[in-house]
């Protein structure tokens, strides 16, 4: 796009012109090429569609669109056929011809590509009937399936940048007031009210003022910011430009991890397009307001998602946090007033401006408003990104939307809020999920990661895993975090390897309390959460490891032995075949045995056994 | 001026000061490891933690960084504060068991090593207080040393652990180091000083003939101040 939009009127005209040129009845194929689907081979499917469409001379008759992530990553690559909204999942290159031939040309639905409920077997034709989507409220994320992230016309066709035009005609103070009324809280971790940050930055003395988008999403398993930036970069840009105008800022940064190459690429393309269209740069939409921003790629340190470490990194120094007794809104980047919000927070802004703060405050719970995108991963059937109103129950998210636990196993716990979040047990499944409720049970909202665990998860081993992650990602500046997490890790390794000592649990608790109080930044002060929450809810598992040298979940290798249940073994010989070290032996049709000295406890026999005859104790 | 309370004592202080400044001026002892009056506070050791506020709003902050404010209530020796200090000290004792200074400070504070923390065997006395790095950067103005790695692997070093060609051999880092970790050697005749793996040729005093400072340091000072080299070639005793 090279047309420069010089006024609000011209923006409206352009949007209408694009919409008028699009026939809603025209057949369309939308293919998700978000990172999850790409990993499932979506690019090959995309190439096959292009080739087949050209070969059949259909390129003028149908629209083919590649979009960012739709959220149902478990079922990728995914295709939506419009205008009927037919939903096909696990689409392979071989299916492309059929889809064109049968569905597009003849209007037939291909049964084999439909989603079937894993429990009931019921099949669904349309996307909005699939329980995974039906039970969500996809306000922010839903647009992802309507826009090609590299095509700004797609964004304008869904009234993109209308909120910006509306904002630029408002008083900056009124914009801030809308965000305050909305009570939008930060989606990146702390949950600080965005409106208050905007207010403080706009009132702060000093120039220039900066707005920053924190796209340094580093929680293992969380990828909602990535998917927004990859799939709908203009939405994030629009939010930032509105924020900059409200605050009185002319310069901004997007700090994005370099491990997100597609996000880096798409946001850069969007910035270029927005600049050319007069939506970024000098005199935006002829309003007299000027704002521009730069993309800065992060080097991959988890701690750089912490705002003060992020500033240090942007300034070219090592990513170490500093005390925040003076807020960044007064002294942030280069000691200037700085307003930093996370990707998802910025993406919420255009909706608040379009629909008003009161509308937004009508969604959610008393102190947590709007919708939140959760990244649902782990031992769950429907792995993916889920957007629901704040206050939705954990049970709804895990069982109704998430489709329950993988292989019909039993739910054990859910880790929310990333590696430094807490583990929540089954007893709290009906709790409404919002900032305050999660904090009450010893966890946190964080950026919205949800890792589901089944009965086969050892909670001590899990605490060891996350503590190990956090100990290695500690920046090393302050003693409690650097040294304390190391010692916690050592004790947890001891416990999982059978060297746990009598007073270890109490020591972990007191060490955890000191680290929480003493650490310099939020990484350190939240880092004991996985240990403290698993002790709180699964103390008996710690005790079994320490006192009885036993791992109840059968995970910790040093504490378990594999044996064969003679009552169940049929002598099928499969375990002997899969055992990599020759520990499982036996004659055909006779009960097999496992030599504990040879056994490496890899679990291959248990996984392969069809008769549940392998005992782990 | 602002009015605050530290350990139930009503105190008046100037705005902009930190809790630590004010406490020390009023004879209240708060232990520190990474603090030095010549340097901006860093807040990395956490020994100077104090509790502020009351009831559910009480929280632990570092007194070296927290600015005093009207009505502030500070408790410099609450249970939470003692726990943080004890933990910090025990963690450092396990990290640098060979440091006599740390052992003495622990004894003064009545803190014993935590037997469950296996003492480190690498012989390093560095507690990463950052005094050396901050001195080199802000007092000397050279930045010859910094940190490499993060978390448990973090260490103070010259870039890539190679001998630094911007280091002036002034030894300020060694003299500010509270645990004696940074070693500086002088040749028997005094003509060479070795620090951070590099040998520095020492300049002899033009009056008494004694070696007194690395030539690189004098060249650096001359360049920074404009004082001619000849004038700098006199040791402090002869000046």
C-alpha cells in the first residue's frame, strides 16, 4: 500500500472501498499458518493450495488467505471455508485437491476432516460449533483468523485503525479516563492497572516520554503474545499509537525476543506499511500528532521481560533489574517517563476505545476486567490458546474448552502464571480465574500460562524443574535469587534422588520466604512459588520422598523400581522387545521379569504394555 | 524536611535521602555488604533490608535505595528482616567459606552457617557485591572489568577473561574488594604490578626513586586532567 491517508475521512473512505471490493458470498479458504500449524506442516499445505488453485484456474473465483494463529494448535493445520464457516482440521497436502473439488466446487462437506469430540465422537461441521471455540469469547484473538498479517487491507477491512481515528479526535485525558474506567490490568505478569500507568506517565515531568511494548514473552509454554504479534501486528500497533497520543509520547519501542523470527518479521512489515499509509510517523492521519517506533530484538534472557531489566537491555547494558521505588512512569528508559505495557495489554486498547471503558468494565469480575488469553498446554486434549472472560472457572477452561486430560487420565494440578507461578490442585478447579483469586491460592496470573498435569506428574520433580529454570535464568545481581535458588535446586535434586533430609521441607519454606522478601525484582520474589505451592498442596509427596524414599507418582528414577505384575502379564514379549538394555526378559506366553540392576527406568516397557502389567513403585 | 519513624524513634530527615543514610546519621546500625559512600547504591547484597509500613501493607525494602518520605514507618530489625539477613549471610558463607571478613561479620551478627548448604569448594571469595565493577566504572572511569554470564555462573572479569588493554592497573578494584578476592601482586623490586592477568610497568618517583604507580595510570590521569606527565611523576610522599 502506498496511498497516504491524510484524514479521518480518507481512512473511512479507504475502509469502505476495500469492503465494497469484497464479496461476502465469494468462496474463501483461510489457512492458519501460525507457528503451531507451521510446525504441523502448514506451509506445504499452503503451497499445495496455491498450486492447485492456479492449476484449476480458480484464482479469481476464490479467496485464499494465510493467517496467523487461530488458537486450536492441537488440530493444525486448520482450514476454514467461507462463507459457510466449515472447519477442517489436521489438513494434509493430500487433502487439498479434495477440499477444492468437493467443498469449494460442489459444496460437499468432507467428513474425514471434521473435528470429532474425543470423548463422545460427535462431529462438528462449523467452526463456531466446535466446543473449543464455542465456549470462548474471542474478542482480542478472534480477529487473527480474519487477517493476513502481512496485508494491511485485511486489517482495514475489519475496521482496523478506526479506534485510532476516534482517539485522535478525543482529548488525551479522556482517552486515559476510558482506560482507567475499563480497569484494564497488565497482561504481562504484574497485573498493574494500565490506566494508572498511563495517567502517571502523562502527568510526569520530563521529555521525551517513551511508550514500550514488552514482547519478551519467555514463559515456557506460553505464546499468546507471540501469536498476537505474528498474527495481527496492526492491532498491537494501533493500541500503541493510541497510548502514545494519550500519554504525549512521540517515541516508542517494541522489545521482542529474537527467538520469535516471524513476530519480528511481521511487526516490521506492519510498521513499514503503517508509516507509508500515514498511520505512523509525522502528522498521523493529518491530526498533527507524530509518533514513531523502533523494533528491538532481545537476546533471549528470561529476566529481560522484567521492565527495568528490559530498559537496561534497550539502553545497551546487561539485562539486570533495578529497584522500582521510583516508578518507570517517572524514571524509566534513559531515566525518562516511560509507559511499558505488554503485547496483549496493548491489543486490548483499540477495543476499549471503540466500545468504551464501561463496556469493557462490564466483562469479567470485580477487580479483573475483560477477557484474557490463556495458553493451555501440558497433559490436555486441546492444546492451544484460549480467550475467555476473567472469572471463568478453571474447570470450564480445562475440561469444557480444553477437552479434559490426555488419555482420560486423572487431573492432578495446574501450574498457572509461568515458571514462577504456583501449582493449583484439583480442590480449586471450580475457582473463578482472575488476578486476585489466583494470588489467593498461592499462584498468579502472570502472562496467562496454564500447564496441566495428570496423575503421572511428580510434584517434587516439577518443583525441581521450574526451580532449575529460574535458577539458571536469574540475572545474578542479588544474593537471595542467585544463591538462594541454587540452594533450593540442590535440596530438590537431593530429595528427588533419595538424599532428602528430615528438615528439608521446613528449610525450603523458610528459604522461600526469605527469597520472596529479599529478592530485588519480581523474578526473584516469585521464584519460590512453585516450591512453596507444591509444599502447600502436596506436602505428603515431599514427605514420601524424604522419609520413605518413595516417589508416589513413579517419576523420580532413583526412587522407583519396575516390576511385572504376574496376574496381568500375558507373556506377549513386547516389553522384552522394546527394552533398550535387555532388562525385561521372558519366554513367550510366560510371565516376564525385569532385572532391577540392568533396568534404567526409561519407562519404555510401561508405555508399550497393552495389559497394564508393569508396576512402578 | 520529612518526618519518619525508625525503630519507634521519631526522626527528621532531608528529602531525597535514603533510609540507610538517615539511619546511620542517627546512630542506627544497619549492616551492609555492597554499600560504599563513594558509590551510587546498587541494592544487590540485600543485607540492608528493612521493613516498612504496618499490618498487611508491611513490606521489606532495601534501605540503601528507598527514599525517606513523610510518615514513613521503618522497622530495621523485624523478624522478616532478620530472616532475610540470616539467609543472605548463610548463602554467602556457603558461597565463600574461605572469606575471613564474612565469617567475622556473621559472628558479629550472631549468624551461624546453615549446615544443609554445602560449602563451595572453588576457593572463590567473591560475593559479587559489585563494588569493584562500580568503582572501575564510576570512580576511575575506565570500565575495564564487568560481569560475564548470569545466575550461578555470573562472575567478575575482564572482557572474555583476556588481559585488558584499557585497564590502567590502578588497583582500586582490589582495594575496594571487601573480601580480598581480587589479588594484586608486585614484583620483588617493585617495578612490575600484576592484576587481572596483566603486568603493569611501574613508574619511579622522580624525587625519591621509589616505584609508586603504574605508568598507564599516570598517562590516563594526565590525559583526563591535562596535568603534564612530569608533574605526575612525583609520589605522594614527596609531593
